[in-house]
C-alpha cells in the first residue's frame, strides 16, 4: 500500500482536484462534506507514509486562518433576539418577516454558509497537502506532469462533448457557465506556461527550437487546445482576461531580464501562431460579434443587480448577510419575480455583501498577508511569477463574473497557488522526464 501510494500520489492528488470540475453537483453540501473527507483521507496517508511537517506555516499565518474560520462559525451560530437585534438589525427584521420563533442567525440561510465552511476547510487541506507533497524540484516536475495529462484528457472530452451534442449552445463542458469554463482555461494556461518555463530552465538547454521536439510538446499541444477552447466559449470577460494575462506575462518577463527570453519567444509564438491560425480557421469574429451585439437591456439588468447589491451592503454593513446567500436575499426582496439572480456577476460586491466590513477586513487582510509572505519567501522566480499571474487573472475577471463563488474554480486555484508556494530544496537536481 505504501509503495503504491508513494508511486501514484501526485496523479491521485491531481485527480482529487479535478473531481469538482468533472461533477456539476460540486456546489451541494453533501458533496462538499465528502470532498473535505477525501482531502482529509489523502492528508492522513501523506502523514502516515511520508515525513510530514504540519508546522510549516508561521504562527501569524495560523492565527489568520483560525480568525477567518471563526468568522464563518460566527455567522452560523444561533443567537437570541436581543443579541441578533444588536449585531444585525436587518437580519432580525428578515427573520421577523418569516415568523421565526427559534434562535436567529447573522446569516440569512445557515445551510449556504455551512457550505462555505466546508469549502474553506478543503482550501486549507489542499494548501497543506501541496506544501508537504512538494519539497523537491522532482516533486514539482511530477505534479506538473500529472496536471498536464489529466488536463488534456479532460479537454479532449470537452471537445467531443461539444461537437457531438447539438444541445450545447457554447463550449462549457461540465462547468456549466461558459465564463467559468473560460476562466478555468486561463488558469490552466498560466500553469502550463509555468511548466514549460520550469522544464526549459532545469531539463533542456535554452534553445527555442529544441522546445518543439522536447518532452514538453504535450504541454504545448494542450495550450493550443486551450486557445481553441477560450475562443469557442465566446466569453467576453474570459477572452479579455486571457489577453491581459498573455501581455502581462510577456511584460513581466521582459522587465525582469531586459530581453526576449525563451519564455518571451513561447508567448510570442502563442500570440502569432495559435491565435493567428485560430483566427483564420475559427474566426475571432465569434467573440467580437458577441461583444458588439451585447444587449443594452441585459447590461442594464446587471447594473440593477449591482445597485441592489450595494443597497444590501448598506443594510448589512458590519457582518454581512452570510456567505453564499445573495440568492436568498434576492428572493426575499423579489419573491414575486419569475426570474432571479443567484449571483451579482461581480465577486467583489458579492463577497463584501456576504461578509460585511468586519468579515471583508479579516479575509482580505488574511489573504494578502499570506500571499505576500508566500511571494517573498518563494526563491524560484518561475513560481513567483505564476502566483502574480493568477492574481492578475482573478483581479480582472472578478469584476465581470462570479467564478470565485464556484467550488471547482476555488479548489483549482488553491491547488495552483499551493504548488506555487512550496519551498523547494534547491540542492536537489531532478532527473529528466521520460519521453511522452
């Protein structure tokens, strides 16, 4: 059992990360509980069969993790009328409308916030697994390789599903929303670019043409498929995010080395060959047409939702209306409407409304403190840039979408940031990959 686990642990963990992407019911509570248990089980095996160092975070980091965890617990704890009227008058008023005689909560729906609690637990477990699974460059090489193999299998399945299912209006695979699927592709793109750069730096000579005939060819083919997928989604926010990430990658690399490096040549080849050829065969006009034909009524409705969200932020200013509860409050306000919005289409507004000032300060301070420490402590520039690219993608895409409210996207981001934050033993030189 131990030999089997140690041999396939990288592949098994990558499959675990992909399970929420493959299963569209990943947002339900029973799945999130099982997924948390699955990560806990993997972590248990890691502790049993490997040298595991749980205390590889600073005390301040553990305090921030606990503080964020405590705030979620605080939102779902039951309170009596006097306390809830003082802590959240608007929540007390809503519970009064519902005629509830039992203890009341800060959150409007404790079940939805409980889902967020298990998502948060899984994030911590994934981060801990990454920090202890990857300690050498050889480990990083194997986890990247597993990610590439599983990603290309999933993307090929997505293409088959797209071309042979006439009911699909867009390219979104098992991730129902095309904007989310496009964002998933952008995340995969940044990871594969990091892998190519990592492989070039440690396994082959810095010769651009040798790249075309190296073992990394599979990753390059996957990038071509990703570019096709991004265009086929016809996602406005996703395509713009991809373009921003591509340009940012090139600018940061050029600024760092003051010349066009191997990575710069790869990025130029992607921009000219991939996007250029795809424009000829598929046509970027499918994306341009969707942008130009954007309905004013549709965008006006979104602005109305933004306005509604801002009003609710004012009403639940201190502690929010509970994680995962925008749909709840929308239905309470517009109970007679035939249509409803389950998300704001802006992660910033939605999270601020769910957490309030207190929760937003706690989570933002915790997130940026941990990310800043991770970037500063990371000795490998390749991984440092990977984190920065992920942050750029998140920052821009969250303005127009709510991908950060999707468990599958959250777990994938945790995985990518987790492997990018690992402290590697620089004295260990990994052996070259076998040809694929």
